[in-house]
């Protein structure tokens, strides 16, 4: 894994506005990168990319998925004073929008502005700022244009439904930390692209065909719902996950999720990923991501019969000013490469099967020892009184 190349890719991705629904340009970027690696890909009508890396053997097909769409906003209403009310794209708080520089994209032009709280400015000590409710009804877009009423705004070609992208304001520090908006999940996309470059450059052999999906609607809850082919048996998501700062070495580890808000992930695939991480010395932890939603959840909701799992690089403060660390990104890439270059979790997991071939979760090895049942007091006393011993008690 080339850390400097990964950082450059990430900064390129962060420079491209891509709120969910406004993702065409980042799709073009991903497509060109895949072509430079020499990978063929399909493109859905809405822009999800499905690249295929051929494997050497026959059997279960796997897929790795990440998303390139981000949170953002949309013009909700043009007010009579020339300010613009906005509606969020994705699920996030207006608290993290206040004071952020943005670009509004009309049909023919782009405009700069700032998201501001709805406050009567200029009064003593800007009285009332602290009392403004924290919701999307109480923030507004201040355009950096000479607009003082709704007609002025519309004369610029701005209308309801225009997209608003929030500046990434990325900063890469010498100590390995990377701070920006929209790291979720452009950092994951950068990891996947770097992993594909490494696989190509080293001539690493994949044991099975593997699809790499870049989805464009995960932020609004759809994601990989329609992009997973029927022959795929395992679906692995790479995404952002916030990690508490109190955890040991939190910014260098990779999280292997056991479950999220939609329920548990696949028992056996999780165990396989943990085994691969341990064999390669990749620092990792298993976690329950209680407030999490991913592309795998949307695939299951769409009815795909796939084993699912999520690996996540270490992050902080999702959907605000986010932070990650280059070591966690590199380790996520190492785990991803380790996964696609080893055998699938189940070598024959290609179709419906019978119980004779189905997996087990409970075995003699993981069951507690069974103690003999405690005999009833009455029976013991009767046995002793009758002179019987051991198992020779008879009526």
C-alpha cells in the first residue's frame, strides 16, 4: 500500500462535490481510475459502478462495496429577503452545517455561499444567537451575490431543488491524521482504488472472481440494493465508523462489525475476516455498530441472498468535521487484499443446498461441558434405604 498515493487519491475525491443525487462527476473520476488500472466495469443508469477483477478458480463470486455519495443539501425555498432555506440530503444535523462554506449548483452556474443560523444580526452582542433552535428550519444559505429578494435570486437561475455541496476543507497532518468533511466514504473509495492498484502491480492472484462496487445512493438508504449480481455469495462493505477516543489505539485499528441497526452480519464471514486479520497481523476489533447503516443492509433489504459483513476504518464524528488516520486506512486496505486473495468462507457456497451441506454454528468444541443431572433427593434416599448402590437401583 502506497500511503502518499492513497492520500492523493483521497484529496482528489474530496475535491469533487458529490452529494447523493449529484454524483456524475465523481463517477467519471472513478471510471477513469479503473481504466488506468486496466479494469473493465459496468455502469448502472443512476451511476453505480461495478468493476470485475477475475479470479483463478471456479466457485463462489464475491463483491466488495463502498459508496462515493455524501451528505449535502438542496434548495427548499427562496425567501422574500433573498436568503435561501435548505433541506438536508442524507440524515444529519443542522448543527454541523452552520458556518460552513458551500457551493450551490444551478442548471447553468455555480454560486458560493455560507450556511448561517437565522438570527437578527447587528443587535447588542448579537442577542438571540444562543436561543435559535437547532433544526433545518432555522438555518439559511447566504449567497455571495447581490440578492435582496426572491426575484433577485431567481434572476440568477437559482430554483428550488438545486443541489448544495459542502466544502471538504481537507487537512492532512504530518502525524497521520486526516481531517475533512465527506471522508465518509471517500476515504473508503480511496482505499479500494489503492488496493486495486496494488493487486494489479503485484500480479496478486484472486482465488475467485470479485466485483468492486462504487454506489451513489448509500447516504439516502439505497446503496447496493440493485447492483449485486445473483451469483455473488459474499458481500463485504468498506466504510467509515466512528470510534470512541477511549479505545486502545483507536485510530490505527480496523473495525469488523458484528451487527448494525439492521441486525447481525454473517457469523461465518465475520469469523473468516477476523482470522485473516490475525494471520496478517492487522490490528482490528469486533464491534456492534448500533446506529449504523451500510450498503450491505440495503442489499439484504432488496432481497439478495448473500453473506454480509462490514469492515470499517477508524473515524470520528460522522457527518460533521470528520477525522481518520492513514494507518487505519492502510490497515483496511491490507485486510481487503488479504480477503480477496484467500479462499471464500465456503468453497461451495454457490447455490441453494441441503442441510447435509449447510454450515454449523454450534459444535462440540464451542458447547459447555454437560454435567450429569442432579438426582432427586427422594430417589437418593430411597436407593440408600433399599441398600442399592450406584446405578443398580431398582423398584
